């Protein structure tokens, strides 16, 4: 029979690994910049 401490630590370790895997699977917010020019209908390109 295993001590209670090692059973709790194993569950903690398993849940920590699961959280790390899920966090890695969730994509973060990404910024996508697009250049617009005269061909996109802009007549004044000054900022």
C-alpha cells in the first residue's frame, strides 16, 4: 500500500502535465497586419 502523500503527488503531477498540454494547444491571440494600397481602393496613402 502506498503512502497517501505519493498518491496525492502523482495526481498533482498528472493534472499539471494535463494543464501544460492544454495550454500549449490553445492558440494565442495573433496580430495579422495587411497592407492596403491603391489597388485595394485607397486613394490617399499618406498616414
